[in-house]
C-alpha cells in the first residue's frame, strides 16, 4: 500500500468557499489552534506517517478490497459496478481510518483520554478500539434513541473498556451526542482529545477527517486503474455528516470526468418533515462550530431530523460537502427508508453481503442509475460498513421480532 497522502488539496484556512471556519466557545479556541498546528506539523513528519501507514496496514487491514459486483452488474444490466469494501476493515467500517489518525495525533500531543460522539455506534466502537490499543481512557456520547436501536454496538464499546453516556437531551440522536461531547471537552482540554467522527465541526476537523479518510479513494483509484486501466465514470457514497463520502470523493475531485454522488437519508421522503436530506432541503447556517448547510427553520433553529439509519440521522453536512454541492462538483440525492431497506435485502441476496443500512442508501442509488448507463461505464460504490448492527432494527422494520 502506498503512503497515505495527508496533503491532499492543501487547505490551511479551514474554508471551503464560504463554508467551514471556527464558530466555537472561547474556551476551546486555544485547544483548536494547538490541534491545528500539531496536525500541520505531524502530517509532514516521516515518523508519524510511517506509524500511521503501519497501523492502517497491520491493524486496520488495509488496503480494503475493490470488488467487482458481477451479479449486480448482470442483474441491473447497465454500468459495471465495483464495491469499495470498507466493511472488511477491522471494526467493520470506514471509521477506523480516521480514528487511527486522530488517536495517533492525540498520542503525539500527550493526551491520555479520548472522547467521541457516535450515531450508529461504529465511530464509537472504532474509538474504543484504538483507545484500548493505545492504553487510553475512552468515553463515548451516544443519543439515547441510538443506544436503543444499536444495542450491539453499545455492548461492543463497553467490552472494549469505554464508558458510554446515553444522551437524553434534545431528540436524543447524533446532534445531541455531539453537543454533549463538546460540553465535556470544554471541562478537560488538558488531557482530552475529542475524536470527531465525521467531516464536520470547526477547523481543523473537516480537514483532518477528509485527509485520514482519503485513503478510500486513493486506494480505489489505484485499484481500478490496475483492474481496468481507467477512471470510474461515477463514485457513489452515503452521506450523513460526510466522512465516508468525502474520503470516497477526495482523490477524484480534480478529475472532472468522474461524477460524484452522495446519497442522503430522505427518511419518509424529502418532501416530508421526517427526513435528513440536508442538501436537498437545507439552507446555510452555523452549527457545531462550522458554517455549512443545515435543516433549520427561518430563525436558524435546527429542525428535528429522521432516518432509519442512526449513522445518517444528522441535520447537516460537512462544509466541504456544502461547497461541492453549491459549486455543482458533486450531486446529492435523497434515498428513502423503504428504498434503503430494499437495497439492504437486494445486496444480501445478490452478492452475499450484509451491508450497513447507511451504505445501502448508496446501493439504492446504484440500483436506480446503473441501468441507465452504458455497459462500458463504471460505478464505484463505497460500502461504508457491515450490517450486523442493523439486522435487528431492519427485521423490526419488516415486522419480524428476532428476539422472540
């Protein structure tokens, strides 16, 4: 595996057009400044880069497979479909890529405690995993609603030695977990590193997360060139806050022939209030330390959001996604719960892969678009994680009680 490129699309300002920046309490500004300077230093440090590379290869099981989905391709009858298998990583999702990078930075900064927010629980599991590996204390904040629908991941985090805090404020989902984590961080900045799971928040988080996740597209680009000698015509990935998608897009942004598509959680429908389709329904605002696009009312208050997917149940997108949407470089499409559940079953029966319900939003879009494309065209679809965690909730959604 080639060394991870941590200077991709260099951006030291923390701005993506009008989006990004730092809108954060004064108590955290000095710490963010220290973090930004530390990252700017260590991303160019040969020892840090070697340690990161070795952990990605020897611990996280990279490079992940780029898999030709032959049966899907034949069944849909259009474009050739390749699946970037982040579900095969250690801990079962793309989250480990970013967590290894941030935890390694925390270690070099002398921090001994990691905190994290989590929705579906995969980021929490990854953080708890690397905290155990480095011998660090770990606490994870998770909305009470999400702890109920992702009980397996709660147990996994606790098994790994983390303390899980069910957050009962607000809607008790991902945005509330972020609020709780930020509040905790203000009290213990000296020994604590907030390991942000998505490409959101104040600078330098969107930059760091994009860089650490860019290994996805760095690999897929090289792997597809080796297999086919060409670039994909389209890259598709699911989008909540957007770490998986920005990592899937990063190394293709400067390739105008590659169409970039983010599949958002439309919930019960983009036209309803039970949705999390930020780009399609949202507007510019400031929340969680950044200027970006959010689902909010006319006075700027964040609206409740809904998705069957705990990992996509967020009322905003990262600032780089907002920029890509505004400039037209990437397209964002809403996928409903029903469509995602149908895709969950489809990819299981067609390719023998139980994929995360988050990932199945991207799969659902591939089902729609592939038949409309030529057979000599190529789609790369990122499977952000595996679906073990979702089986019980999908069964319930289908009216099956597997606990009986």
